[in-house]
C-alpha cells in the first residue's frame, strides 16, 4: 500500500518535467508551486483516506460520490475516472515507445507500444497479487533512484565530488523567482499532473488486507515522503543547474538525455547517466501504465456492480480479476497505435492533456464527496 501510493506520485512529472518547471519559474518558484500543490494533495489524500478506511470498496470515490452526493454525480465521476486512467494507459504505452527510440531509433513505435500493452495486460490478468508485486518492484526502483539522486546532489552542493556552485544559481538573473506569481501559476498544471496517481490508494483499499490499519498508515506517511522527494529534488536542481541552462528548456519524453536528473548525474561523473535515467523513466512509465490499467479496470467493475455499466463488466474469473473490464480497458490503450497516422509526439501530447484534465475533475469530485461525507458524519453524531 505504501509503495503503490508513493510510486503513484513519482513518475515522468518528476524525472522529466522538472527541467521545464525550473526554467519557467526559477528554483524558488518551482519549490513554492510544488509545496502548495503538495499541501493540497495531502488534504485530498486525508479526505480520501478517511472515506476509504470507513468504506474500503473497489469503486472508491465513484461509489462515495453516489452515496454522499447524488447517483448522477457518482455515475459521472466513475466514468470520468475510468476514462482518465484508460487514456493514461495509452499515454504511458506511447511514452514507453518514444523512450525506447533512445536505444532503438529505427524500430517503429508501434512495435514497442504493442509489447508494453501485452506486458501490462499480462500482469493485471494473472491476479491482484501479480499487480501488487510488480508495482512494488517498479516503485522500489523509482524510490531508490530518487534517494541516490538526492545523495549525489547534496554531495555536490557541499563540494564533495565536484566544485560547489554555492548560491550562485539562486541569484543568477531573475532567480530565484522568475516571472513572479504568473510563472508559479503557469506551472501549477504540471505540478498537479506530477502528483496525479496518489489517489490510487483509495482504489487499492478495496482489495487490501486490513484496510482499517493499512490505509491510514499509508496515507499518513505518504505526504512527508512525497514532500521529501519533490522538495529535495527541486532543491538539488536549483543549486546545481541554472534556470537559464538551455538543456532545461529541452526536457521532454522524446529528449530524455537532458533530463535534469541526467544533468546532475553527469556532473557527478556518471558517464552512463543518460542510459541509466532513460531506463528509470521507462520503469516509471510502465509503473504508471500498470497502475492505470488496474484502477480503471476496478472502476469499470464497480460501475457494472452498481448498474451504471453493462453487467458483463461485473464478471470475475477464479482469481477475482474482472477480465471483461480488463479487456475493454486494454482496448482503449490501442489509442497508442494512432501514432502511425498522426505522429508519435502529437498523439502523446493530445492524450496527456486529456488525461490531465480528467484527473483534476476526479480530484474535485473527491473533495465534494468528502465535504458531504463530513456533513453526514457530523449530522449523525
């Protein structure tokens, strides 16, 4: 449970988008934006955690919205969340294909998309335990990488292993706050997208052992870990890389060789930094796709159980996996194959924007459901 919640918040938003964030708002602006979003996510997580501990079910906040607000609101929120993660699956499968081009530039993206989609389908088809164990491994790799990055980064800041830049990068040009509040607001969407996935713990609670103990434990520890990772990472990037560095502006899924993580590892003397970070980002992408397929499948299953989706999606196999829901959700992942017709980067940008907006709608839905939950809680003493 801890790893699923933690891994959900560490993805391409940290490993790749960090460069764009620092170049847009400066090192101070990036810290302020991620602190504010982090606090908001903490409140969101405790809201969801309270409801999930009281009522741990696979439908999670779709069911909470139906129960505490209105059946129509629950219907809309459930289908929105299913669509959000089904589309995210397509985005992550496509991102994985784009990343593989770093090593295999001549292999068509459609080949890698198909392989990754089959892999994720297999992990989810085997059992819930197979999903949990694979997600634990994916998340562990990401967490260890961030720890190594923070260790190397702070060594460099203190002049161990290289020349310490001191506070030079915090006073260059308009630093630490580039563009003022306007720039901070401009990166809120990126910061919010980076944190999306933390709400997965509410969905996982429905199949967790002893949710009344494990859900609160995971929720209470997750905020401080996420804060350590994001604030620590942006502190390191801010000290070691000036916001004017042209490589920060070029950070993207398709140009991972100049991820801010790569730049810091390279400065520490790791000549293999680009390939190393590339492999880690691939892990992050597969982790997000794995989580997306799991959560959207369970949401569709819950909708069917409550009569808000065709009944065929409520069928389980002997291992408790909703296979029909898994198959139709995987089919949405075939959107990745649109790349053959409209261009790989274009398709990725479209899908990410759709996914990001759907995710924010889900967050608003959780907040509204929790507000009504507390009203009922208070009214009934």
